[in-house]
């Protein structure tokens, strides 16, 4: 699918670019949020697919403010108003350069297992789009099943929110050049 929104820069279009399944230590993720939630935008939200943009690098580079573009065709808005950008930084990956974290909770003698994974999921007008997806005992958590699944598991919810919040980066990001990051 092609992007047909004139306000989206060409560098952000999917344009049949390949899916990039691997991530990098030090790679940034960007998410828009309300200014008052900037210190931790994950405290008040339900944990379903959490949408972000990944920074990538080189010719495929994305910048923090790119996440403010409105990519919905039905809206007449070009930039999402009154939002700011929360920056995350990837601090750890598995041996295959994938972000996968496991969580467990026992409740009334039943053991629940959850997996948090980060997946590159390009949109026609936002190649850099990715999501944190949660899988609970083999079931992908969605808005439709959240209340009857993950919402009942406070230990896992808290652990996942803490994990994502630990990635929040509060330093300055220079959008015009590559930066060395010491983790």
C-alpha cells in the first residue's frame, strides 16, 4: 500500500521497504503523549498494543517529532495537536537482536505467563511504526479481550509498565546528527 497523504514526508512512507525484525541497543522509540504524562505515559493506559516509532538510522532515520504526524486518512489534521514526544531507548535485546521479555504471575494456584515483544509493523504513511505486543498464555492481548485477561493480573501489568518505563530517556536528543550513547 502506498501513502497518499501529502503532509507526510516521503522518507516516512513505507514504499515497499523491507520489514526490519531486528532492533539495536541504543535505538530510540518515540511515542506521543500528553504533556502532563511525559515523565511516565504508561501509568494511566491499558496495556494492549502500544504504538511507537523506531528511530532506525542512515537513510531510514526517523526523528522524534515524526510521531506527531497524523496518518489517518479520515482526519483533516496534519499534526496531532497538544501532544509531546516521549523518548524510549532500547537497553537490552536477546541474542537474536529482538526485544522479548517474559513475565509470570501465580493467582489462585494458576500460573500465567506473559511475553512482551517489540515488533516492527510499518504503516503505509509511517514505515517506522512499531508496537509492543503482549501475549498472555498464547493469546494476543487486544482492546477486546483486555478486561477479561491481562486486566486481572496486577503483578504482570505492573511489571510490564515498570519494564517499559525503565526505557524512558530524559536526555536531549539532537535531531540533526548521530549521537554516541553510553548506557
